[in-house]
């Protein structure tokens, strides 16, 4: 640099002293902090707190969803399915009772008339219960209920017409009865069966979902537990201290959550599986068996009314009773699944009924209609009526007991995890505080 007149001129050959100084490396603060031990401890604390909170939250959320499904199952789905089954059964009973009443000359006995009226009332009540329990968004179920209700009104009207003609001595009453029974067997009962099958399928699907072990909850909690153990080992090596009380407490809390959740979910799953295997599945089969018995009874009475001239009634009786026998045999050979005594009694009553039915058919084949009609309505212990009544009572007893077992098992499944929703969050939060309490003193050592 030199002066030229009054102007300062830079010398192009002069040395730039700034080039002799090494430029300072500009390193972000956060990178330096994370590379330090306090930074690593801070990141470790955040990760562990998030892991413990996630374990508690995930377990709580999964359990809450599971509890909601189980509660809906026991308060909505299962009662709706039972109402559909009761509707199906009551319709079959009404048809059998209506047919039986025509065996008697003139006015039927009060007990027979009351049985029909009771069945009609039960069917109407079941329709109301099912209508109140159906989901408004379930268009198929609503349509089935509406169609069953409409057809059932037509059925009762036909039965009333048939009874009025029969009391007046008009033979056309049997024709009306046959039309009513045909409507019941070919239209109303299939509709009710579809409704019943769909609802029990919904129950089975819900039970299957609520009996799965929540692997995600176990995995998150186990990961948090492993992380705490590894963090404790890391701090032990860094701080030269054998124990970290805060991390030990957090580890114990996560271990408690894992053991508690595995035990609670295991008990709930076991109870739910028992409700399905020892309740819903055999209940559906035994309910179907009772309906088959009612249909077979209607077939038997129609055969007597037609004096054995219509072989279709006997074919239907044989078909229904054979399927019924297969169901009873299957569940009688499965100890512990159903009420064994009731099923055994039902199987014995069915064999007795089929034997008396053969005698009844022999009388019809011999043309002895008065004797066959008298035998059909005879209340004696060796007559078809008594055998059928014993069968029906045994099946109803089995249904009552199975439903009770299913309800108890479902309630146990709900009760087993009732405290876990809140408890999991509490343990997760406490574990998070314990992590902070364990790492904060180590951070203070670096201030």
C-alpha cells in the first residue's frame, strides 16, 4: 500500500495477513450437545419417557376397545341373537300347537289353546325385542323383521279362519290349516332362520375378535422394558454406580404392566373362548334342535289330520327327527360342552317319541284313524305327546343353562380387564416420572 498524491493505492503484491489465520469451524450447537454425555442422557431420558407412556397408552387403548366390544356383545348382540332365536322357536311352537288343536273334535282343550296363544304372544314379544335391538343401519335385519311380522299376521289370520271353520264342522278348515302351516314352514321360518343365523354369526365374529391376544400391546410394553434394562446398564457403566433407583422403579413398573396385561388378557381370552366353545356354539345347535323338534311335531300332527294320505308329512317328520337325533348325538359325545344330563334326557325322549310315532303310523296304515287320533293327543306317559313334551322340556333346560354359562363367561371376560384401562395409563405415567427421577441427578453432575 502506498500514496499516490492524496490517494491510497493497494499494492497488488502486498501479503494478505488474513490468509495466515485458519478459519474457525462453524459447528451447530445441537450437534455438539448431542455428542456430549449430557446430550446423550437427555435424549435417552426423552426416549424412555416416550416408550413408557406409549406402553401405557397403547395397552389402555387396546383394552378400552376390547372392553367396548365385549360390553356391546353382552348387552346388545347376544340379547338380539337370543331374541331372534326365541322368535324362531316361538313360531315353530305356534305352528305345532295350532296343528295339534285340530286333532280334537270340537273345541280343543284349554291347555292346547293356551299353548298356542302363549307361542303367539312370545313370538310377538320377540319381534318387539328384536326390533328394538336391531341397528338402524342394518337394512337386511330390518327387512327380515318387517317381512316376518307381515307374514306372521297373515298366518294367524289363516289359523283363525281354519279354527272357525273346524268348529262349525266345515272340512275346509283343514285346507286353511294346511295353507297356514305351509306358509310357516316354507316362508316365515326360513326368514326367521336367516335372521337368527346372521345374528349368531355376528356374535361369533365378535367373540373371535375379543379372544385374540393383543400382541401389539405386549410388544410395546416389552420393548419399553428392554429399553429400560439397557439404559440402566449404560448408566451403570457411565456413572460408575451399580444401581439407579429411578430406572429400577421404572423397570419394575413396566414389568408389572407387562405381567398384569398378559395375565388379564389371558384370563379374558380364556373366558371368552369358554363363552364361545361352551356357550354360543352348542347353544345355537341345541336351539336349532328344539326348533326341529317343533317342526317334527307339526309334521306328525298334519299326518294324523290327513289320515296318513299325504306321505310328505311322514317324509318331513323323518328328515327333521333324523337331523335332530344327529345334533343330540354329537353334543352328548362332547363332555363338558353342554348340559350333559339335559341332552341325555332329550336323546332318550326322542327315541321314545320315535317309537310311539311308529305305532301311530301303523294305526294310520291300518285305517284305524280314531285310534290314531286318540293316541296322538293322549297325555299318557307312553303316548307321543308326553314323549315330545319331555324332549321339549329337556332342550329348553339345556338352552337356559347354556345361555347362563355363556353370559357368566362373557361377564368374566369383561371383568378380567376392567381395571387395566386406567391402570395401564397410571403405570406408564409413573414409569415416565421414575425415568426422569433416575436420569436428572446424573445430568446435574455435569453442571
